[in-house]
């Protein structure tokens, strides 16, 4: 057997296709930016205002409650590119500058009903998240990094697709960064297949205090999962490291640390990743199974009304098969009903402020 074949024996094949991209190519293409037409904006605007004026609880909205006869079919084609193509898209042109927070929340959540099923993003049952600096630190094991102004580092969220609506930008920094986890897999396979094999074995990841009933305070899922012809990734290095605080969590060996370090260095390589500056009114959609996303640290405005603010959706979308191990984090692997965080006492709601 040739040496190269021996080194990669037992590994999934190298992955080809549109999700195996390199950052500089994406930065040059810009065809992932999708400006909304005036008629589509007007349609979304009217639906959002109607819901906002009705006082309807936003978390209860369904697609039937938020008809988008023109924009809806276009959203389905965008979703197909996110699920089966490059793995991300950016809708541009929502009129957030003239919306109240209730109107913006209704518009974004209503748009999301045409893409998937909203999932709870935390133990409080928030199906509409607020990404703002709450003056917290990730050194606190009960804090999630999106609640700080720190760099997030490349990671996935616990859902099929994550959506962000930019309301206000920071004074400096806060850039969004994307990298293909498929490309990272391919590069590790070429360079250090013996380390890649370790990332196909279950790894302990901290739940950060949000523990479903009957579960451990950490979950055990491989970083890379090859299942029914699909490669899916799930990763957050800080939470892998902080899971070591639990005495019964499997230890990070020197070889596993080297594998994680290589993954991180590839994700951080500008030959693989790229950054974008989200503008007010932008909606970014990212497929968590084939991409890792990041946010640079930022300096915010001193005035409370100007501070960086994004709305977030976690969506169950598409039919990609996920291995049974994902149920430990996603609650289920059934398409349309998987992902999110549910703990005892969770009640779904869509808050209009970061709480």
C-alpha cells in the first residue's frame, strides 16, 4: 500500500464541492451578497408593521402568520445555497433605521419562519437572541462569549443554520469571519491525517451551565462527523478547554491538544478564512455543519443607544442526516425539530432586549 494511502487509511475521503472553499476566493467573488428589491422590502415592512401593531407574541409566529408572496420563494433559493452550496449568504437592505425594536424583531423572526423552525438559544428559552456586550467575561464558566466584547474564535452554534440581523455596529472591530470546516478537514487530511483521526472521536465540550434534564454538564461529540455521505462539524475550543474542569470528563491528551491547535491555526489562516463587515440591515445566514464562524473583538460606543446590537436566530432547517451522537447536544436529530437548548423549566419567548 502506498505511504499516502496508509496514512489516510480509515479516514473519510477528501470532500469536494462548493462548501470546500478558500477565503480569498469568497472575498473576491462577492456574489454571496443579495440585495433585496424595493418590492421585497415593502412586503417585509408591511408584514412586520402589522405584527408589531397587533401586539402578537413574536415567538408564536408561523409562516402562515407572515406571508411573503414575493420574497418567500426567493428566500427558499437562498436557503438552498446555504444548505447545499457555499454554506452562507448575506441579504442586504432591511430598513432597520426606521424600525422600532418590535418591528425589527417581528421582521427578522417572520423572515426566519420562511427558512426553518426557530430553536431556543439558551436556558431562558430565547428563540430571538440579542448579541450585545453585557459587560461580562468568558472567564466566568456561566457566561457565553456572545455576551462579551471579546473575540469569539471560530466555532459552531447548536443548530442547522444561524441567522444574524445587524441593527447597529460597534465603534471599531466586531467583524464577522467565516471559514469552511470542510476545507479545514481536507487540509488536515493532507498534512496531518494522524491528528485528524483524533477529531473523529468524541470530545468533551462544556455546556456552560445550561444542562438538559438527565444530561452531563458537558456533551461528547466528535469535532468531525462522517455520516451517510455528509461531513458535519461541531466545535468551540474555549468550551472544549473549559470542560476539563469536570473531573469525569475525558482528558485532553498532548496529541489531542496538537490536533485542536492545528485546527485552530488553519481556521485562523487568512489563506482559508475571510472577514466581512456587517452593515445595519444585513442578514447573514450560516450553515453550522460546513462552516465555522467568528467575530473579532470590538470597541463599543459609550452611548447606550449607539452600542453594537445584532438579533440572532437559531434555525432547524434542511434534511441533512446527522449522526445519533448529535442528539446529546441537539436534543434530536429529526430534521425540523433539532437543535437549541432546553433545560428544566424552559419556556420559549422572544425578548425585545438583551437580558
